[in-house]
C-alpha cells in the first residue's frame, strides 16, 4: 500500500507541477490562474494524504482508510481539464500526467476501500468477541 500511496502522490505532484510550469499552454484555463495558484491548490490535496497516513500510523484505521480513499479520489479532479478543452487539444505530456494521476488515484481509493472493509470486519469481530466475553463473565457470577 505504501508504494501505491507514493506513486499516486508523485503522479499528483508531477501533474500539478506540469500545470504550474506550463500553465500558458493549458487550453481553456482562466487568465487569472497563475503558477502560484496551482502550487497552492496542491497543498490541501497533499495534506489530505499526510493526514491519512498519520491517522493510520496512530491506529485510527477506519478514519485513516476513509481519508486515504478520499485522497485518492481527489486525483480524479484532473478530468476537469477535459471540461475546458478536448483531449486532443492537450499535449501528450499533459494527457499522460492527467491520466496517471486519475488512474493511480482510483487505484488508491479502491485499495483503501478494501482495507477499510477489512478493518471494519475485524473491528466488528473484535466487538463481538468482547461482547461474548462480557456475557460469559456476567453469566458466571
């Protein structure tokens, strides 16, 4: 999972850096949008991933996997480029950075959803075992 997080984060950073550095060549972007705006827009996205990893590190699995899935889904925002201009109007590099971020983001969201499901199942099982033990102790008295 760590490799997928790293790959997606790298793809997202490359896409945003490409947006920022070649902003004049991206078709349909508003003229008020500057390279600084693009870099600043990436900070909350990257922060979401960092928060997810911290939550997981501190044992908050359900919330951590949920936030990590959201982090991955944020990668689909690159598809918004195609609302401004057709795929054929973008350069090959632009399309590659968009699709790398989108596909890796979706893969991360799906992998996080699987982990979330496993975590919920194990948490439910632990809760059931705890309830069974409490019931067993209560009936012995």
